[in-house]
C-alpha cells in the first residue's frame, strides 16, 4: 500500500484530497495544526484504518516513521481574512514549512507536490494567465505575505528539483469552491451565499467589474491527482476558465437562492486583482484534464451544503484564536 502525507489535511482542499487518496487505496497521513483547518472536515475518516490525523505545525521539524511515497503540501492560510491576521505565520508556512517538507521528501525519496496559487500572478497585466507569465505582485502590500510565500515556495521547490534531482510537482490553483468551505472565510462564494441565507444585502468590493473564474472541488482534485502522477516538474494552472464579473455573479447568487437581497458596494481592498482567468492549455495537453462541472451545477451543490448548516452555524460570528500559534 502506497503512503501519502497530506499537509493542511483539515482544510477545504486538503480534506477532499484525503477523500480521494483513501478512495484510490492509499494509506493517508493527514497533518494539520488546525490554525485555519477544521477537524470536522476529516471526522468521517477517523474510523478508517487507512487514515491517521496528526496535529503538527509543518514549520517545525517533521518526523514520519517508515517509508513515504508521496507528499502533498497544502498547509497554508488561503483566505485574505486569515493571512492578514497571521501574516508572519503565512510567510513561515510557505518558506520554512516548504523547506521542511522538501527535506523530508529528499530523505524519504518521495515525490512532492506543492500547492501554489493564481495569486503568484498578482493583479495581472496579461489575460488570461499562462504559466509563462511572471506576474504583477506588490511585494510590500498587505497581500504580499501570501503571494510572496507562494512565489518563494515555487522557487525553493525548483531549486530542490534541479540541485537534488527531487521529484517535484507544482500546481497553481485558481478559485475553487464546493462543500466544506468555511462560511466566514471572506471569499466571495461563501460570503454571498451566507449573506443571502441570512437575509443580508450582498456586499461587493469595488464596482463589481472585476472578474473571477470558479472551479468546482471535484474538478480541482482530479487535476491535482493527475498532475502528481505526471512527469512534469514545472507549474501547471488548474482552474476553470469560465470567467464572470462579480456583479453578474451576485445576480446569479440572488437567482440561485431565491432571495431578493440588494447589492451594496464598498471600497476595493488594496491590490485586489481585477481579472482572474486561467489559461489551461497546458493542463489539457499534458494531463488530458479540463473541468467537467459547470458553474450552475457546482453552485447548486455548494448552496445545498451551506443550506444544510444549522442556524447557529449560519449566524455565528467567527472569532478564531490565533494566539497559541503566534510566537512572541
């Protein structure tokens, strides 16, 4: 039985990856320090003999007994709400955490896939974004802690690949959605659906002309899985190129939820990207992958998930205690 370590296992993406690798017959070690992850996301796997959950901060030394075949590094705050509150921890998990995991992969002779992001492109001047585009990132802006952590992560991964001959894979993840997203994580899909379910007005930052492209979780996991078992070491975009403006998306949410909320506008956050659309030509050619779930179908499933939450969950204000993770 092949063994895989998945960091950030209790997060949105990480938990779905745990599901996929269990289903494929792997022994899965899930690792998370629960700074933004939720143990409930993998609670359904706890009785599975092929799964174990380890509470650990990957910025500290990592020890895994026995052989290890694959590592998927998905540990990182991924929401602006989180990484603006814990900027140093965000930088550390991209730098120190990645360094530790590359060292572990080298020691175990394991193949490692690291989760990069479309944020490496910043507020892009090229549209759609291809893997060859170097990006337009403000290194000292408030979002730079996440963007630069991921850019450094790519650089050190390629250094280990070139210098040590390590088997590495890099996925650049574009906006992904589906069940298990945190309702109050600040991203547009849970924000809009949560507001609609609570009877609140939908909040758009900026004038709503900015665009996003949303990929359903099952499609994203399939792309990541195929990339891991490919022979390609350079970054690959995985996302859905079906682009929509935030204003039009708000209208879709109102129609989907059957509510009659108004749309209100607030100032756009600093360095918030105006366009986001992946060029997936490489993924199609290399992996024979492209998204299968259209936005109408994916959003219906996602809405049903959020609608199933209790009233307490729907209306609670999230106050995460980051203090135990912050070293003075």
